[in-house]
C-alpha cells in the first residue's frame, strides 16, 4: 500500500475539523470539491493580488483561508497585499483583528523552470514583520508545519520544495518520525553527531543529510540541525545544539546577502557558541536561476560541496580519512 502524502493528510484533517476553512487556488482537485463543496474549494482566476486581497478580507471576518499560490514566484505579484495589508493588520489594530491566513507556494528543486519560476525567498520574507515563514525540509516536516499553520491565528507563508512532491518523495531522508504538528520557531535535530554541525533549511536539509551519510563512511559523525522556520528564527536553540569546538557549516540556497544563515552566524559567534574560524557559510550564488541543469547545479550547495567544506574546515574533527 502506498503511503499518503503528509501534506495532503494534514490539509484534509483541517478541512474536516474546521467548517470555516476555505481554499483559494487556480486549480482545485475534483475529489476535494466533491467532499467539501465548491463554496469552500474556490477556483480563482490567475490574479494573485486580487486573490490575496479577497483572502485577507475573508480572514478578517473570522474565516480561515488556505491560499495556494502554486509557485512562490507568483506571490511577488501580490506583494502590496502581503507586506502592507496581510502582515500589518494585527499591529495596526492593536490586536483587535487577526489574519488567520496560510499561503503555500513551491520554491525550486529538480524542475529547472528558470528565473521566473524558481525562487527561495525565505530570507527576504523573514524580514517582513508579522509573517511566520515556514520552510520544511522533509515530507513529515511539511505535514507537521502545515498542521500548525492551519491552527495559527496570524499569517503564515509555507515555502515548499517541489522535491517534497516528486514521485520519489517517500525515498527522501526523513528526520521527523511522524507528521505531527511542529512548533514554529523551534529548530529540530535532524541527525545526531559529535564531530561537526550542519545547519540547514528547506532543500539544504536533504543535502545535509546526504552529506552526513557520506561523512559517516569516513568515520565522521555530523550533527544536522533543521531550522524549520526562517521566521521566527531559533537562534538560541541552534546555539545550544552546536557541537562545541567543532566545525559549524551553515547551508542555504539563498545568497549571503539577507540570508538567515548570515544572521545565525553572527549570533553564534557573538554569543560564544562557535569560534569565527570554525564557522563557514555555504550559500547559493546571487544570480537568477538558469534553466540549464548543468549551470544550476554549480550555483547551489549540494552534498558534495558540504562534504568538501567539512573536510577542509580548520576546526578539529575526530577522524579525517
């Protein structure tokens, strides 16, 4: 029997439990329309700014809305609504209004769709006050973060890698034992280890776990930390999980400018959790995503680059073979 995707299970559970939950999307599954009704599973035109404005208005009346924007790149067309409206209502009304709104969007990973469709904007979105930004690194993490998002009183953006929905999604490294609800702002220990620490988010969680498997064949046990959310960012939690006096490698698809990993590196060093010479940032190149797989692969941190960085770091390792 094939395993049901944790994201689909979490969404069905929420729609069953919350009669006031609606779904806005340009595409709706026929089985969900049949089960929950066309008045809740609303087919929308391709007009993201208008869609998000309608979702905001509905949320302000007390109805929760799940807004599937398809590609997160399309969310940029609705940035006025997102930044100036959705994220500010609780603050501007002194808590009189909340916006129970969840926005889902695909980032990038394995599709090679080019610059207008592939983005990993978690660092940029994390700088918008009032937004929660969840970036799951595995199928179970996606299910768990969606469960929390669909109960949260404030707006949440869930950035989902297409790799989590590929035909081979069930074969991906899975650090979460179940798809139970995961708290926002709490990083998770994806793999135990004593020789170095790899801190990852989104797609780089997969690559870091693959790198840890390769390092283990050399007798090096890498600890992998999954941030889970870019906002809130669990700075203190990560600092507490870092292996003392060992390499700390922060892995992110975003470029260093505005990256949550740059923020985290500053916190780790200033707080004394890691020595400056032991900290390394592996980041994506600050260029648009090319369609060419050969070009794109050289721009993003993968398992091979992580392994090489671990072996080249000047901090001591238990084994270097």
